């Protein structure tokens, strides 16, 4: 297992650049940003790239109901991002038929984004199978270690049915460290639990109490023990839950680094 570090899109350059440099020093293999209506994840990746030129970069995930493949390609070109270092995670967003949307979008994504590794946001069993069969990776979100292990098996089954080797499996693990860790995790989780039907169905399948999906730890030792349980992930992306300052975000990165 390798580790990446992830943030919310729109992080100020004065925070993103020193954070990226420190993560590279700590041995993180990749740096990730989400993408949302208020900020483009690819723009945050450009700040990371400026400070950590040797580290892989990933955005997870861009919703295709909001950003078409041609716009993604234009943003990559505008920002001068190295396609060979880039993982682009994509999802259906609020599409009415998410599985159909992602299956039909793949040819256009391949045509618009040559040389870019495409990762599918996958939570349900059919989306996991599609990731295994046709994409360059699967990206999990809001999973317990046990649920992630089952989802990984669905990815592997999809790959086997398609006659190919399973692609790598990535996943965000929300991570908060310190005396207010439980409150930070609960606040983040409560937003996603009712975001749309896909998340509502996912958390229903999980069947876990609110505020428990992820890592809330008092210190580095506890954080490491909890993160180590996510053995189903090839790359565990630590999604830091902290104030958007260099000190706070770096503290989480240091606690969660291998």
C-alpha cells in the first residue's frame, strides 16, 4: 500500500505549496484534490505541481454532469499539467442513470484525455465492476475497511470477466487528528450522508453509526493503527480534515504519513 494526501479544492496557494513540499518530504506518493462547484480540483493540483514536481497528482472526482470531458482537457492544457503524472477521477454526479452515464462517457473521455489515467468513482457493486472492467483505476469513498475489501472484490470480478488484470484501487479515508477529531469527522460525514441518492444508498448499505466512517484519532499512534486497517486499498489517500492553514494541514499529513 502507498499513501497519498488529499484536500478540498480551492486551497490557497500559500497553503497548498508548502503543504505539497512537506508531503513530498514525508514520502507521500501522490497528492489529491476533490472538485466541487466552487473550485476546480485541477487548479489545486497545479499549485501542488509547482512545489512537488516529482509527485503524482490526482483529482477525485470530477462530476461529468457538471464538467464535460472537453472542458477537463482544456483545463489540463491551460494549467500545463503533466498528463503522465495525472490521475483523473470521474463520477456521474447527479445524473439520473449514473452507471449508464459513466459507461457511455468512457470513449469520449479516452478521446479527449489521451495519456491521462482515468479512475472511476465507485461505491456500489455495478460501478465497482465497471471500474474493474474498463477504467485505469477505481476510487472508493466513505468506506470502512471491511466494506472496502468487499468493494475491491467487485472490482476484481469485473476485471476477471473482462479478461484483464485488476486496476489499482484508491480511496479517500477522511482523517482527523487531535482533541476535536471526532467532531471534525462527524461534521464532514453528516454533509455527505444526505447529499444525494447515491450517498444515501451507500451509507444505508454501510449501516454504520453517524460519525464513524473514517479515522478520528487523538495522536499519530492511534491514526497509524486505524489507517493500517485499510488493506484493501493499493493507495490510501488521507483526506485531511483540518483548518486550511499550513500548520494544521501539515500536522495531519505528518501524523498519517507512513
